[in-house]
């Protein structure tokens, strides 16, 4: 039996592919019922996740989460140069530690 990825890992990978995600998509694609909580935890870890609000057909609004293309590009470049790290903040910390005398 295949082990399921954590919700945070699934959403992080989705966003790093340049895709946006809403609560509805999270439920349908990943069976995640509390996307806001997952996003909150990822932000606490240092991930730069943006929120866009859209109007629904009943006059309400809902959140769509995404990462900006430049952020994703920087993350990919940094991982190529410095090895795999979890966040850009960790990459910056790694870089700073190498530059201290």
C-alpha cells in the first residue's frame, strides 16, 4: 500500500508547480477539508504564499492561494545551487552561514 503524502507536502508541491488552489480544489484533488489551516502552517514555516479573493456566484467570496512565479524560480535556482532545502529562508540561512568569517 502506497503511503500518503502529508497535506502540507501535497499543497506545497501543488503551489511550487505554479498552480493556484482553493478550498474546493483542495477537497476534490487532495481530500483536504481545512486548507486554510494547511496554508497557515506553511506560512509559519517561511513559505511565501499569496492570497487572492474571488467572487462566487452567490455574491460571496473565497480565497485562492498561490506562489508568485519569481518566488518559485528563486526557490528552484537556490535548490540547484545549494542543495535541497525546505524553504527560501533556509537557503538564505545556509548562504549566510557560509559567508561568515
